[in-house]
C-alpha cells in the first residue's frame, strides 16, 4: 500500500517525511502527489526524493520539523490501516471447521426397508431407480453456510443483506461464506458492514465442498445450476432455494418466509429431494481423457465433471449437420445425423431436452434421457435409458465438422472427429430442500394388498407417503402443462380454460 501526502504541507515537512521512509502497512512508502490522499491512485517513491534533492543549504531539517513529519506519518499510518481493504483481515476458507455429518434416508414405505445413511457426503447408489423425497437430520449443529445470489440483481442483493443480518443475529456461531466476486463488488456495502464474512475463490472448489454444510440461493433456477457448477467435482450440500428469478420451477420457498425457512434448515426440520446428476468425461480417439486447464488435477489427469441438467453435443457455428455415433454400454445404438444430441437428467428433461421434443420425467425416476436435436431421420425419437447405463457419443470419423460440447449451458470445448464423451449417473445428487411432510395419517393401503380399491386415497386427496411433492403442481402452474388455447378465457393447467367473470 502506498499513501499520498497533500502538497499543502510545508516542503520541509515533506522532505523530512521522505527521508524517514515511513512504512505504511508492510513495505509501502510515502508518496508525494498533489491533491488529497488517494489510496487507489498512488505510486512508490524513487530511491531519492526530487524535493529532498533540491533542498537548499539554509533549509536544513530541524528537530521540530522531523517531529512534525513523524507525527504526520503516524496519523497517516493509522488512517491507512482504517482504509485497508477488508479482505486482508478476513478469515479464510481453510480456517473454518469441516462440515458436519448428516443422516439421510428414504421417506415413506422405503424407510422400513432401506435404513438411513450417515456421513458428511450425501450420495445416491448408482443404478438406483428411485431418488424421491428423503428424510434429513444433522448429526451435530451446522457451522458453515454458503450464500449464492443472482448476479446484478438489486432484489437479490437486498434479500441477501437481510438474510446475513438475520443469521448474524439469530445464529451467531454460523459462519457465512460468499463468493469473492460478490464481496469485491461491495454489493450492499458488505465489505465494510460485515468484515466477518468469508470469501471463496472460484478455484476453491475442493475446499468449498469440504467446508460447506448447506447452501442458500437467492435467484432463479440458474442459481441452482451455478451451485452445481461450484460443486462439480464432489458431493453437494443441501440447497435451500428462494424464488427470486424468472420461473422458479426448482424453488419451493418464497423469500418472504426466509426466517422460518432458515430456522427449519438449521434445526433439520426439512426433507430433501435428491435430484440426480450426470458424470461426464471427454476422451481422445485413443481413450485418453482431456479437459480444460481448470479441470486438470495437480497430480495429472482430469477431474470428472458432475452436472445437473444436460450434456449437449451441437454443431455450433458450423453450417453442416454433425454425425454422432451413440453407444450404450459399449453397444452401438445409432448414428445420428442431426444438429446434435442431448443427454439429460430427469431434472433437465424440462429444460433444453423438452424444447427439442423430449419427454417430461419426474425427478424421482432416475434415468438418462437421450434426445436428438433436429434429426434428419423422422423416426429418431427420444430414448429413456436406465440410470446405470453408460453412454458414449463419438464424433464420427467421416463427420464434416467438429461438435461443440456444452455442460449445463456453458461452452466447454470442441470435439473433433474421432473424439468422444462418456456420460453416466453421478453418485452425487443435488439435495434440494423442501418442506417436511408432517401428515399424521398412516400410509394408504396398497392396491396389491387384500384391501379393496375403495380404501385407497381418492382422486384429489393430497397424500403421498414419499413426502410433500410440489412437482405435479408446478408443471401445471409454472410450465402450463397441457394448457389449451383459451381464446378470451383464462388458460388453465389441465387442458381446459375458464371463462372470465363479469
């Protein structure tokens, strides 16, 4: 740090200050510049001060002048310390305690068959066909929370400030982690008003996964995708999402109830919907993996990339259709001549895959969705594959152009003819927090039991032994599933419309 001195002071004082070479925060020196002190626009001194070198013989530095200079420099040092960037005083991510263990198990009837598992990582057995709602509890109180907000959004910034103040007041032992760019941008004057906040760099992915107990997102569905990218090498902690974006299909909580939602999260009074993710690797023609610099391991090789929505191979800017050979468990399925192919998760089935003509898949049904993009063949339809399948998409050797690989909407790399990607189910799902189901009634009898069908819960009666499930409601209210064109009437969600009342 370099500190400026206004030139309104006597020149003898300035010369004496330069002779003292006063240190301000480490090895910084005083710099004589016109105007008022400005910590961001200063430069280090030359070896000899121009003013000191022009000092006349009769302007010898007196003891009082030196004392004046020392006093002035001491004041500058104190003021410089006050103006020092807050990031230099903040605790670091590595100083935090490791995340605590949690207990997660299936809800409903499966809880009697499959016991809950405890540990610091929330995982799913690869090949399992059921994700669904799971019970959740903390083995010990959580210590660290990561808050992620929608970029350049004023409402999200204000909501983040309110939540930070609430957590600091109600849960003072809970450490708050923010992304470095959020703190550096000084949104809501965070750097000065909350010096205890911990910043996380984009390269701290492994450390972030080791320290974060749960995540709070403020934004839209893209905020959850961003969280998935922050934990694209390891397990994801529980994600408590508040809807402040455009759609909010994945977000069960409204920001107005943030206090109760945070309390339920800290106390473990919630359930989790384990949304399946995919694991993706890229390979040369000889099978060697390759990746971008940020995904390279220090010891060599590449990290597997874990993603939430879809992997896409697309022709990109090329005018020609691509030729892609699709393999399932090592067997050749087809050669797709099209604009590209999509491999989506059940959660991603309502995103790009749906726009390309793919089916809607409930997030509890773990599977891989293979959807073509504008295929040349009219008989090429979407294929739904088991969750333990391994899919390989290879750019055909006779393809006229490479294909662009995108992961959750982010451009990753170009695949040349002969290169391929491999996709399988990830053991690390996205644990999305939902409200805990507290219906005291016993589970309804099954149709396969000796009970008659009349004893089963009737249509329209809200009950699910898997827990509360907002998915059916959301595809009607948010995605307008099977909504008709209603003329002057109001669109309804189930194929009809309601007439406007007078």
